[in-house]
C-alpha cells in the first residue's frame, strides 16, 4: 500500500457538502511532487488539500512508462490469509457510490488510460470474497490512487471525521506552536510561521529559524522519516537545537503547552532606502475558512499609517485550498472576469466582484512563487499575471492545478476527485497544469538558508519597486 495516508489527520483542506455524493466545491491540488509541504512540528501542518499520493516502492524502471492505451488495470490488494468475513452489503453500496462518482465526473474521459470497468470487476470480486472494513477502505484508497493523476484522494469515515473536526477548529494541540517546512535532505525543519503567544514565540523562535534536533535526537530517522519530537504532554520541557541562517546553532529550552490552531497571516511594512512603504503579506493557504478575511485585514492594517507604495504577496508556501477563499482574496485586486472552469468540453466563466481596500485595486503588486506554490496558490498568481495586474517573481511552479470536487458518501467517507481544469481569461490556450506558473522575474533562494532581510526573492521584489 502506498504511503499517502501517513498524515491524513493533519490535512485541513475540506469543503463541507450538504448532500452525499454532492459537490462541496472546486478544489485544486496542493502539494508539489518535488517540494516539501509545510507541516507543523507540534500543531497540524499548514492547511492544504489532500497530500500527494506516494506510489508504492518499486524496483528501478529502465523502460519508459506505458502509453495510456497500454496501462493495465491495477491489482487491487491481495486477500489477507485466514478466514474471511461474509460479504458486506454496505461494502457493495459504498463501492458503487465511489466508483460511480468517478465514472460520471472524472476530468479525463479515458481515465488516464485505465480500464475503469476492469477495476470495477476486480474490486467486486474482492468484496464478494469478504473484506474487513480496514481492507475495504484501503482498497478504495488504492483504487482512487490508481487513476494516476496524483491528485485524487479517498478518505475513510474516521479520517473524514478527524478532518472535519480540524477544519472546524475543534482540535487543541500540545506542543510549541510552529508551522514548518521539512527539509529531509538537510535534516531540519525550517520554521515558516510562529503562532502568536505560543511557547515558541516566548522562546524567541522566528520564521526562517531551523530546528535541527530535539533533546539531542535528530529530526529524521535513518529512513528519512520525520520523528514526532515536539509534541508531548503539557508542562513537559524539551531542549531544541535551533539555528538562525548565518549564525551558530543554539540550545533553546521550551515548555510544551496547549496550542489552539488559529492560522495567522504574517504581515509588515518594509521601509526602503528610497523612502518607499512596501507592504509584505505571507499567504499561508486558501484553505482555512477565515484566511481571506485575515488577508483583507492585513492589507488594511498595513495602510493605516500611510498609503503603501507597493505590496508583496508571498505565495511561496501556499498549497491551495478552496476556490471561494481564493476568489475572495483575488477580489481585493481585480474586478470582473478572471477565467474558466473547463470540464468535458463545457466552460463556466468565473467572475469576481472587486473590493477596494485602501487602494488595493490599483496598488502595484508583486506575487512571490516557488516550488511550494500549488493548486489555487498557482491559479491565484497566474490570474494576476494573466490580467497584467501583478509581476510574478520567484521560481517556476510545478503545475498542480487540476480542480478537485468533493464527494461525501453515505457511510461518512469522502473522495476528492479531479473533475475540472482552470483556463485563464485572456490566454485560455495556456495549460498551467502542464507548464506551471512562469515568473516574470526569476529569483531563487532557499527559505532555510536566509532570513527575511537576506531572502533574495524578497530582495528582488524590493528592487522591482525601486527600494
């Protein structure tokens, strides 16, 4: 079985549908396949959409992958040894719901070359032979994974309940209160956000600081898996090895405490040597249900003392989320037609009703992008570029822009299925899934190797504004 479910309980990307098998909203893929996704050491990872499926380990292939017409139906789990339970009527019912949702709505009519009918026949044989509930839900997960788009994902009822609770903010975590991006090749966690009032903030930790070890133990084990070292009982103390880029490592003693998930939107005014006031806003996600309001509030706060001369929207860690949140944020900067959702030859035009926040509709914009810009994070940047509303600075994104539709099934399970693609308004021939978002001004820099003041991507943005 592949490993895409190892951290499902920390995925917050949800659209709550009111009817079983109904559309909860259009969502784009989140995490790039080549860049680490933001995660929290002790609190949930940064809200994102379903994690990228990870294929089962295989031997090194020497032949090119088969063409779609050559792809065989996947093998859906061998039967475990021992006595089998009687066939479950509920298993047959839920299988029909899941298979039928894909059959009627999947973005690619040829199912990416997969024989979807053969998948059905094989799965029904397995169900008829008798399956436990864990085996059944594992089979459905593998069945959705076999579509090969690396975006579509299945959640069992228990996983769905946990996700809903997290999205509703019903979870309180005990830890130190940071969100990080794991960098296993360098054996560290690089902090992106420090929660206000958290033990981490009280200990002086800041974004760009790197966590190297906890109580002397390395962050990653010998297999490259991250150890869960920062979470633990409230009141317990840990010694964290921390390094700020350009400085020596230091030991910081932190006492764990409850941390309530309330995603902040870091923002500040940068005064340039030329006397310009440039606003900076880090957009962590489009998948927290109030993030659009927090972004709007940040823009207004930055303009309180005096008008801004420009605004930097740091989108480099934005793994995407809900279309509504993305469009609400976009409406601060544009008004009118922005693109199309395309499915099976039909087009739905997308419009936004612009809102001016302290001159935001005419404010000069820079959007920063990189490997961590995914899904509606990419679409957001691409729309502003397509409409000549913003200059894009950074590195080319990976092109994970298929749009996901949420299906809730009668047993409480859920699937995210790729059902549509986005096309920009002025250049509908562009396929961002294939090309990603290409910056107007290339700039590169590793988050864990720089600070805010030395970040070459931010410096390129300030240079653009004449700072």
